[in-house]
């Protein structure tokens, strides 16, 4: 990491950015984590809460199919 002066401000600049390699299972697991957190915040009686709760089993099945 180097320090650069941009418009009078000193900032840390990352010299090399390494791209991440995401697989389909990593993507689905991230979506599942997001939906579970969202589900805990939403009321299950609302339409949005019900839709989120319906997607969680679908994602779990898709993760199981990809991991086999």
C-alpha cells in the first residue's frame, strides 16, 4: 500500500487488487445469508416477508444440488 496526495488529501492506495473468484455455490450462499437476515427483519405476515420466506428453501435446495 502506498500513500498518495489527491487534491490535498493523503490517501492510502492499494497497488494491486486481486480479483475474487466466485463460484455458483458462493453466490447462492451469499444470497441465502442476505435473505435470512432480511427475513428476521421483515414481518412474515406481509407480502414481502412471505416472498422472502418462500425463496429461502429454494436457495437451500439449489445449494444442495450444486454441492453434490
